[in-house]
C-alpha cells in the first residue's frame, strides 16, 4: 500500500520512481525550509500545512529521493506572528542555508519574509492568499493558493448569476482581510456591483454584532461577503444567524476547511465560497484532470491523519511538489537555476488547479481553478 501511494505521488509531480531512486546517501540533501503558523490564530491553516510537508518529504525520501538526493526539511512555527516569520526566514537563509523555502501561512508572514528572500536570492513559494504577494512580480517569490482578487471575482460572478448587484462587505483587519477588501472594492467597480456597506472586525474579536446590525438595517444590501481567515469568519457567521439576517452570505477561500464548518456549526448552512476542487474531490467530473490528483491526495491525507482534508493542506503539497519538480528540471539546487525552473512550471496538475507560471505570473492559476461551493448539511457541495 505504501509503495503504491508513493508511486502515485511521484507521478503527480512528474517524477517516476525510476527517475528518483538511487544512492541518496552519496549526495547532499535538498534543503527545504518552511515557516508555518502551526500554532496561534492561523493554526487551522498552518497545522495541516506542516503535517503535509513532513508527510510528503518522508514519502519522497522513502521512494528514493529526487535524482538520488533526499529531502531535508526544516520547519519553524511562527505562531502567526510576522516578526517571528521574518526572524525564522533569516535563520533558514543564513544558518540553515536552505535551497528553497515553502511556507508563509499568512499574508503578513509572507510579506515579512519576502524582502529577506529577495535579498538572499532564495526561491520562496508562499502558501498565503493575497494578490500583493505576486503582484507586482517579485523575482524570488511565488505562491500556490488562488488570490483574494480571484475570490472576489468568483463571488461577483455568482452574484450576477443570482441577479444580485448590491453587496455589503465585512473584512478582517489583517493582511489577508485588508488585501481582500482592496481587491473587492476594485473588482466591484469592474463588475458593476455596488458596495453598499463596508465594515471591518478584528482578528481576535469574539462578537461582530455591532457591524452586522448596521448591515441588517441597510435596506439596500442584497448579499454579504466576509473576507477573513481563522476563527473570525466563524464568529461573523454565527452572529449573522443570531441576528436573523437572511441575505445570501459569502465567505472567501480563507475558510475553505471543514474546521470553519465545525466552528460555525449549523450557522454555516447555505454559506457559499470559492474553493479549490480538493474540497469537493468526489463531486468533480471524471473528465476533470484534477480529479485523480485530489481524490488520491484526500485518501493519503485522511488515512495518515484521521482528519478531513483542507485546501490549506493542498497548498503545502503543491508548494513542495512544484519545488521538487523544479529541482529535477534544474538538474540540482543552484538557486538561480532552481528559481528559473519554478518560473517555468507548465501544466502541473495540483490540488489547487493546473499551474502554468511565467515571468509575469508567479502563481499560474486561472479563475477556472476555483469552484463555487456551498455548505449543505454540514458538508461542501459543488454549486452547479
């Protein structure tokens, strides 16, 4: 069973067992560093990311490594603090001398690390969502998740399909929430959606009824979009239902995890959000090139950890696989060649979609990589 799963994983990244097996002990390891928010307010994103990086580094090594080289993974937990993320990034570059960094659970952590990897000239694949991470393009910085701009676009498209044109926004006072707000304002103008309310809340707030009461009393509002991550969006969702608001409620991809449904409970019923196909793996069409990948990843993850998969776990998987595939194509870990190989990633089928990067696009996902999903009976359902 173990070998079969390893073979599937290797094939996903374009690495056959014949290509990766060899005398790994004779070669220097591939040093992969990671800064992850495994604890703290963003832990429901970072904990599965850390687990996946450790799981798949081990699986790659047990399959023989990459071109005969093992993966040496060094993970630091920043606890969701940007200053710690910066400190650990510096350590990874200067002390651990890593070849590539995969991580940056949050936008704040990523943006704290970005200037350091740019100066140190170390390839960095972020796991955070904000578009500012890759726009404008930074030479050494890449990312795997869909952007907040894409999330806003997907939500606006769904609003139009439902004949709704007036939106109330509730965003978190955090890096991801602030960027999401900016992108929502911009996309609304482009898509002809009128923003009739613009409220914010703090990441540690335990009650958002004051802001939501204003929205409830706003006769113009036809739907509500919440932009945040961690426990905040679940608090907003519960307060929303407690106030008896019946307008359609949207969340961003920052809550694309069963943990959100668990935290919000029955209040999450009917909530819509854009998410990767990973959360509705079994519901994808058999012809969808992602289906085999996400079904297999879901199986491996849930068997390993006895918990339901999340898109955040998938972001870490994609980041590691893209990095290791680039090592193979670059013929080693020369940082400049490795950076170029990451940028030249084409047609990688991952948990987030089909990735094709370029010098102008350091994410490589199109809007089609997003699916609109809805919470139905405590689970995710694909919106047809």
